[in-house]
């Protein structure tokens, strides 16, 4: 268990009702010694990277091969309790982008989302801890075998590409708030 993550989640303040509802569920999950392993059911910790460009107008999304959705890069913790490291590792594996600049020392967003059953594994939940990073949007991208697409997406077009995925829209809103405080 990561006592740092548990402390951060327990003291997390958000203006988004859905995130408020996630907090006690994360706390309950983190009481399990196996929370950071992909075989833990009914769910487990994942880490993802919300990567924004220099002027906070775009984010880097992958088209997930199995889920057939445009999402931020991310994946299983596989025992790693420093979830920012998980997010950074997954971003590198799924985009080829190195040298990500973290814009915060704590997580940026929390989400719990269902993953459908596969032939070798039952349906379960991903307890996703999301970190915000910045990268140059002219950097060379490398698509992984886990994706069928990879591109920088403007915040103006992201809703249509993601079919109004509310967890993505929430991160766009948070990024706009962050940009406004940095102006």
C-alpha cells in the first residue's frame, strides 16, 4: 500500500461531484495489499498521463486498440506504488515521448471506469490516478502495439473525438482552469 497516495486521496478536495464519490472507493481499495496488481478484483490501481502541450490547447491521446476509444496514455501499476512513475512509464511506452515535465507533484484527477470482460479475465474496474505532464507538441511520436492511433487533439475538437467522455471533458476543464491561473 502507498501511504502517500492514501494520504493525498483522503485529503483531496475537488469541485467535481463524481470525483468526490470516487474518494471513499479509492480509500477502500487501498486497504488491500494487492490494490496495485492487475489480478486484484473487483478492481485495481492504474496510472495515466494527461499530457498537454506548451500553451495548454492540446492533449496527446491514443486510440486504445482493445477498448476502441480515444484516451490518455495509461496502464496497470503492476505492483508499482509510485503511481506517477506508472503514468510516466505508460506514456513513454504508448507514445514514445520522453522528458515529460510534471506540472504537479500530486495527482491531477481520479476516475473509476469499467473494463469489459475478456476471454481470459472478468469485467473489472480501473481505479485510475491521473497526472498532468507537459510536452512539446512537435516531438516525434511512436505508436505502440496497444494503440491504433496517436495524435495531439485540440480542446475544441476533443468532445466529438471522445464522444463526450465526461472524464476527459473534466480534465479539459481542469486544464483550462490551470491555464487561466498561469496567465
